[in-house]
């Protein structure tokens, strides 16, 4: 098992873990910190903590749940220190330079542009909403795993996910217009 190899000091096995989980972990860090550079720093700190503490992983939950919990806690600690746990309200949308023809709609955007627009919407969301949406949809975790990572109750998670979906749709509509409903 890969965790046993890591516990024995196999750094190449740990690289496999980093490679497998870095994208979702980075996305979670961005949800909380709202800054890519800080998210990169938090991610590096998180993976160092994972490596140093892998011997203490008791396998009471899945490895990904344990890892994401470390990422979330590291980011929350960082956010508290820098007091950057802020989100944008409905009236806080700057002008953006999206260069696409509104007549062609959302379907004609390239994948990278779609990601950029979705990430912009996530940046505008409350940190809890963005975090739980990413855990649920991006990391594909169930409510029980999200509860373990976030510390929220199951009912609170469901409420935040519901509210987050509505707010994400509203934000995406503001960013790209009415063609969104056709794309979804």
C-alpha cells in the first residue's frame, strides 16, 4: 500500500500522493484564502504536515478526508492570521475583460475561459459556500466526509450547499448573462 511506503520513507510514493491530490487541494485552498499565492503557500505547508504526520494517520476515515481536513485547517489558520476571510457582496463586481461575443453564448467558450468564469464566481462567494461546493462537486465527497472535514452539522452542510448552488448560479448569470441556463 502506498501509505506504508510513505511511512517507510519512500519519497517517490509521497510524490504520487501530492500529484493525485494537489489540484483539488489547491482549489479548496483558493476557496478559503481567495489568493493563489497564499493558497500555494498553504498547500505546501499542508503537504509538509501530511508527510510529517502520516505515521499518525489512523485510517478511521479515508486518506483524502484526512488530507483535505489538514488543508482546510491550514488555510483557516492562515486566513485568521491575515484576516482575509472576506467575500464580495452582490454590488461588488468589477469590470472584467471577458472577450467573447454575447450572441454566441456560453457554449462557444473554450474550456479555459469557462474555468476562469467559474473561478471568478467562486471568488465572489462566501468562503463556506465555495468550500463546501468544491468538496461536494470537485472532490466528490459525501455529506459525512464533508462533515468530518468542515466540522459543520449534516443539516448545516445541506443548507450551505443549497444556498451555495443558488448563489453560484446567480453569480454566473451576472458574469456571463442569460445564456447560462441553456448551458446548464
